């Protein structure tokens, strides 16, 4: 079973890139974030033509939004608002093979890392606190995946410069601390299970850089976490860096995890 996550930064604008990605990497499950479209305007027929018979959309006009697409039957789905704000940021599905998947788009947090002066940053911190409380309700015996654009680069090797980004939103100590508290409840970082923590690893490169590849000032903002029942079945995990170089790309690239897990139970 191949599971992919990608902040697509407008699914309608980049639908051709989605097709190209599907053709080359053939995921069984594709979770998108920042789809930037209302649910009723989502290009659903295109995804069905790409082989995704089962689809759940949690859209929003112009902003945010998440969607999950599966070649395996989806037997349950749920859409959740966080921090008492009606923003489409969390979509939960359960597959016929017994795996729960939680697709998240955590708030970016704006530019100033000060919750008193920046409401977006305050929302992000509260969102992470809610994620910690919510994680404590997860059944640790259940095979569960939490993935998406979590908008925090926790490790020093998840950013191009630890020292220069300590006061930059996504790598500040308060974000990293809250993020670690969420993860430590019950989650295993599937990407770092495969790729050692001492290896530099990024999934996002700013549009502001005139030459993203040469500068390589990236951050690992996209994550795929699993509960213990899935750890032994984890086969591989990769970040598809080359996609950042495609024409009119998202500033994020897909992350993928492969599991030795049955199609159905």
C-alpha cells in the first residue's frame, strides 16, 4: 500500500501536475492539502479517471481545504473544524483494510512569531495544543496514519539553517516544543524511520528564492506519522524533491510511505 501526501497549493491550477505524479508514482492513497476550492467545484471526475474510485473532499473557497483519494474502499469519513474556526483543515477516513487516515493542514502562522501581535500565530499554537489533546484520544492499538502539511520543521536537519530560523515561524522553539508534544503522545515519524535524523531533508522551498535548487533553503514541513501497529509493515519512505522543479509547481513536494499491508481485511 502506497500512501502519498502533498500540499498542492490549488488543485485546479495544478491538476496536470497531479496527473503526472500519479502516472509516475502510482499511490493507492493520495491526500492533498490547500486544495483552495469548494467541495462542489472540486474536479472529482478527473480523480475517478485516474483510478481513485473513493474520494472525500473537505473544501473551502479560495483557502485551505483538504481531500483524500483512495483506490481502496472508504468505509467511514468525518470532517472536523478546529479552534472554533470554520476552516477546512482536518479530514478523517477509515479504509476497508482497517487503517484510519487523518489528513491535516495545520495553520502556517503568518510572519511574526508573537501570539500577542499575530492572531495567525496564536491560532497555530492553539491548533497544536488541540492536536496534543486529540492525540491522547487515539486508540494506540489501531493502525492509524496522521499526515499532511503540519507547517513545523522540528529537527535542526529539517531546516537549511537552524540558527537563522530560530526566530522564523515554523522552526521557533515554542512551535517545535508543542509539535514534539503532539508527536510524543503516540506517533512515529515514518519518514525519519527510513531516512536518518542526521540527514538534511526538506519538503518545501519558498517561491521567493530565485533559484530554489541552488540555494536549497528548504524546510521539512510535510510529515507522515504512524501508530505502532504500522511500524513493522513500513517498507519505505521518500520525499520527491524533483517535483519542485516541474513547471508551475507547488512550493511543497509530495511525501510517500510504502507499507506491506493488505488491501482489505
